[in-house]
C-alpha cells in the first residue's frame, strides 16, 4: 500500500465513526419515548453494533497502514474485544436503557447475544 491510500483510509475511518455516532443518537432517541418500543430499540442496538464493528474494522485498517514499522505478518487486530465482552456490554446497555429492572438478566443476555451475533455476521 502506498502513502496515497492513507487519506482515503482516514476518510473511511472518520465516516465509519460518524455513522456509529449517528446510530447511537438514533437508539438514544427511541429510549426517551414515554413507552419505549423494545423491538425498535433492539433493532437500533443491532444497527449500533454493526456500525461499531465497521468502525473497529476501519480503525484497524488505518492503524495497520500507519504502523509501517510493524511487520505485516505479525499485525494483530487492535479490536481485541471478545464476543462475550461485547455481549456483556450490550446486555448492560439494554438493562440501563430499561431503567435497571431486576430479574431481566437472562432476557437482556439472550437478546444481546442475538444482536452481537447478527452484527458480526453482517
């Protein structure tokens, strides 16, 4: 890769972050409704997670290009989030968005697993 690609990669990275931020704002807007629609919230969280995956991917591509001193074969992804950690974060987010109700751990976990699985498969 030549240095001419760095501006394009940086632009891709910035656009991916902007998309991620937009998806987060859209999800937040659904939560403030008087009667939140959890199906719509889960769909929005799926879009947030997809955008997060894309943002991480774009960040890693840019970092790989910028770290020219690092050997290509030895490069490991900067986004080392485990799937379990992502599921935990999405489950906690659902719980917080719902007002932290007791007894919803399993439902939040299963829905978060589905959201993360679908987002990483996209």
